[in-house]
């Protein structure tokens, strides 16, 4: 599978896609390098309209969207189908320079499709996880954040995978019905994201 390095230059991204398109691969990878590369995503969306049979996979997808210098709480992986991305894998980052604490671990908010830290999660959802995945089991936040910091990090990663997988199933159904944009607008954080991007979206 050929892999394109994402860029913020639309013309460069279009040239890269032209080169790869000549190889007629069944899959193409897109390395997002832990960022939100809007212009490259738009180029991939146009490519997918021409070649709907080609599977597009995004690598190194961060938990949150970053527009400019400001991170948004919107889960980046959950909005990628809007740009015709078929699948994605998360960003694997090195350990932070400061000690990791439970309070700074991003957790996928299934109800609003955000990636939230503990304080934000509690502020918005109270003590409820609003999730029935195998990790959360419909319980409140207390057991989720119980234990050592690496235990919480492990639970958060497994929860993110399971909860996003379930939500992506509903996204797939909405895409089949041509209702994905409506689904995005029904979720708090994608709705905020849609307000921030150019109207052509």
C-alpha cells in the first residue's frame, strides 16, 4: 500500500495523489503525522469521488482536532468519514515530558464524539460515562478512574477503541443512507467543528 505524507499545501497533495493514482493500488495510506491536514483531506475526498473502490486508511490520527494552535475537543477519527477516509489508526505518541496523571488522559465521549480530559468529562456528563462498552459497562466514572495511572490509560485506550468502533457502525449506516452530515450535526463536538471549517464542507 503506498502512503502519502499529509501536507498543508493543497497543490502538493494533489500532485502526490496524481503520482500514486498511476499505480492503481487497491488501498492508499495517508500519514496525518498527528495533525489535521484539511487540504490533504479535501484532496483525498476528491480522489475518492473518482475512485470509490480504493480503500483509504489514515495513520497517526490524534485524539483531537487541532485547527491552528487551538485543539478542539472533537474526536478527529470520528469525522474522517466526512473526507471519504475508510479506516484509521490512532497516533502513537512518545511519553509526555511531564509526569502522566489521570487528569490529563483524553477519553472518548461517546455521546458527543469528543476527546475529553477527566475534569471536562465530569463537568459535561456529570459522573456518567454514557457508555455500555466492555470497559464502562454503563457504570459511572469512579471505577473508570480507579487504580494506577497506567491502568487508567489502558482502560481509556480500550474504551476508545470499543466505543469508537460501535459509533463508527452507526456512522456507516448513516453514510449508506446519505445522512452522515446530519449525524455529525447531531453530535456536540462535530457540530462545533463544522462551524469552524469553510462552507464548501
